[in-house]
């Protein structure tokens, strides 16, 4: 399943394509996708395929197509503090994105059938926490995974605000899945070849919406136990945070949202953080620090025409024609520059006539300065193109923690022992 959008050159390019195709529709979902590079969840020898809108499988490791994950994330309607259960959690890619939105006081659980996939997921999670620049930009709800069949959850188990199932659900298991939800909760799952969103509106009432057609492998049915007793899979435990963990969350949050106007220049770009919790206030640039776009400056000039001792302002440049790619450039820019030069000559002549010989020298000096400035701008545009040179990323939170008057072991704890 997949192939709904064009392949991207990198993760941000893929997200741009998903937005353009309207699979990603909200800022929260967009920021979560941009914060985690999909290629990081591929085996190294398959990374070249990471930015295609296609599912990927290698042995028991599996990733759904980006367009499917986009629809799932939008349908779940996530926000900070919710509890989430991922049935068939796989590599942990989806659970990690969800954790960026849930924030430190949410619940993020997953069940996976294969033990080797759980091990792979924890490796990727550990790598994200220790090396990803995104980890320090957001307040994160770390996922917990258990091995087991999601159809063997005891009926008396806790319920969740949001549930996603990553395998095709047979009709006879629909009610089983619904009972995992709290009232007001949302369940997203493939049901009868349709990605389906089910909202629990009451104890015995539901609203169902079909989203898109999908093709998923069906759920693996539980094996019969040898002793005749049904096998059960305990869900991950709700962990009560220690006072030490709560203090770390509070300190990191305070440092993240504190604005230092005095030395903001020394911290570099992207150093401001908004007040609040979770991904919605993380302040991540839409394209990330490596993809900050440069505005293209279009110059417009008004030619001054001397007519009966009155200076009449009129537009000297008309709309430039479009090239074959529907962009203004190439020949259109040459014509624009020629028009500007002609306009400057007209301005020069009109001012000479108005001011007389005494003002000619001053006017020529002004025009020469303007020409020099334009030449410098043109040279800069030729060197840099439409994108600024990549600016080195500045981890503001890390800098602030390292600057605290604390023992080194405590600083490392506040940094989650991150390597960079």
C-alpha cells in the first residue's frame, strides 16, 4: 500500500509532498513527521527507499507507507496528556511520533508479536533519545513495548484514550477492539479493507467513519494453549514517576520556555521556545534548521517622468512573463534588470533637469552607490541561490543545562546522558 505521493529527496521533501497531497493537514502532525527521520528506522542497506511512499518489510520488521501513517496520525486527533495503545507497534516509528505530541504526562504503550522487532524498536528508541536533535526540542512521552498477541489482552485490562491497530482486523474482532477504548476515545484500524475511525461516544454507542481503502495483512490469531487455559498478555505497566524524574522534567521545561533576550544572539537562530507542553509549542521551524528557506526579493522601480514641470510616478516594469515551469526567472529577470536600468536613466535625467548643474554630481554619486549595492546583492544571489547556506544547529536547551552551576553527573542526568 502506498505510492500516493511522489518520492522525496529527504525527509522534509517527503513531508512537503504529503502536505501537498493533503495527507498531512495539521501543524501538530507535520511537526511530528519532520522531527523524526523515517530513514532512521530502516536498515542501512535499504535507506535509499525510505522517502518513497511505499511500505517496507524485511523479515519481521515492517513500516507502513507514509501516506497511511499520515492518515492515522490525523485521525487519532492527538494532544498532550492522552493515553495511547499501539497494537502491532513494530519498529516504534509511529509510537515515537505520537510520544512527541503526548508530552511527558501522557501514556505511550505498544504490543508487538515478535521479540526481535521489540529489540529493534528499543534500539531505535535509544538512538533517538541519545542522538536526535529533536529530542531536546520537545517534551517526550517515551513508549513502552511488550511482546505478545494483541488479541490476548485480558478483558479486565485498562482502557485507553487512543488505540491504533497496524494489522487487518476481522469483523468478529471489532467489538474486542472497541472495548479497549475509554468513553470519548478514538480507535483507528483497518477493517474490511478500509482504514476506519471509530469514536466511542458512550458506554454502548459508537460513531464510525471510513477514511481510505487500504490493504493490510490480517491479524495473527492466537495459538491454542496446551493446558487448555487461555493465554493472556499483560499490558505495559503504568509507571508512577519518581520525584527525581519529575524534577528533571520541570527543570528542562523551565529552561526550554525561558526567554533570554540578553544573549539570544550568542545562541544563534531558532533559540526561542514558547510556553506550554508537548509538540504544539515546541517552536520547530517548519523545514528544520537545515532547510530554512530564503525569501526571493523582487525589485520594483518607479520611473519618474518629467512632464510640464511635474514629476509623474508610473510603473516602469510590467508583470514578467512566465517560463515553461511557471516561474519568474531567466529571461524575465534579464528584462526586469534592463527595465530597471532604463528607469534609473530616466530618473537621473529628470533630476538633472529639475535641479540644474549643481545637483548633477550629488545625484550621480547616489546612483553609483545604488548600483554598487545592487551588484553586491546580485553577486550574493549567484553565490547562495535561493537557499541560505546551512546554519549550524544550536541546541539551546543543552547549552543552558551545561551552563548551570551543578555537578557534572547531575548535568548528565538532565541531558538524559545524550551524546550530543
